[in-house]
């Protein structure tokens, strides 16, 4: 069964890993911006009361 498997090349694995890392950093940055905006919005609402 192993001889029928096509394994990806090392450079293909590296490209995929870099893509996943970049996507993770971008996603975490966007999530951080949303968190900061939501926190500031909630602080503004709480200051009204």
C-alpha cells in the first residue's frame, strides 16, 4: 500500500507551512483588532452608566 502513495516534496511542505504561518499571523492580528475595538466599545458603553 505504501508504494501507491505520492508523498509531497520537501519544498512543497515548506511552502505549505509558510502559508499556514502567514495565514495564522494575519488571522490573529485581525482577531486582535476586533477584540480591541469591542473592548473599547464596551468601555464606552459602561462609562455611560
